C-alpha cells in the first residue's frame, strides 16, 4: 500500500485542460466533425449495392452446376458456399421450401435429392451437378395434389402451415421408404421435422391415410 499523501484536489478551471472550456470543446468538436463529413461527401454519388450486400459473397470460388429441378434443367454458376436452401429461395424464387433454424434441426427445408430427403440448409448447391432435386412445388407437377397433400387437408394436419412443406416432403419419403408400418414407426422416421403448433397426432394420421389409400 502506498504511503504517499494524496496531492491537492484540482479546483474548477485548473488542470491540463483548464484552458479549454466545455463549451469551447463541444463547439470545436462539432466544427471538425462537420468539416470531415462535408469533405467526405463532396462530389459523392449513391453507390449501387454490391453482390455481397444482396446475399451473394464477392470474391469467393464458384462452380457451374447443371441439375434437374422439379423436372426442368437448371444450369447456373453458384458460389461454393451457397446452400441449396438459399439457391432455391433467393435465386430461383421457389419459396415453398422454408428457412427455419438454418442449422438442420427443424426439417422445414426438407427436399428430395436423387429420391432421398435432405435438409436443404445443410446441402451445398455446388454439389448438385447431375442431381435430381424435387421441392414441394414439384411434388404434384400435373396440378393434382399428391395423396399426402390431400391427407394433410382432410386430417387438418396443419395450423400455421410454416412447417407443412417440409413435413409433407418427409412424409412422402416415409411412404417411399416403407416406414409407415405403425404410428410409432411414422413418428420415429418423422422425428426430424418440428411442428411448433403441435399438430403431430394429425400429421401421423395423414401419413397413415396416404399409406393405406384412405382406408
């Protein structure tokens, strides 16, 4: 512990900045800031948003991919970091596939790639070359609802509807994979899809209905 005695307290108007009053300091600071802004803005024009500002990073490595999307050929250049989910929603305007957690935990972005269900948020678009991708928009290309879509309506298996596209895509995969032998089996194989409205009982019934042809 120091034994030095404290020095005398500074009195108003004393000290290293006593020559600069508060009012003078504020006025000087405001003048300098205004001059800097004026100098920086002189002759400036509005600048268009860069690709990075609208969601496509600049300067990253890119790949050209060609794949079938809902039966139609797509050929485009993608940033190697772009997810299938962002490609569908932001560039191809297929917004039926929903962005929920964006971390592979909720299933809202479920789509089919080469007949297998995947989380679009965890799938890199650059790896789709030669693949076949099906989204909720392509589930019934002829305009007639898929049996599971009809079952969801008849069973009232939705409330807000946000998770419904992913639920249906997972349910269709369950039908294709043969995981519909019992309600417990359906729940197990649909467990990766979260419904925040709690419509699980009716979702299972809808999958059962589609599996049995409505019986």
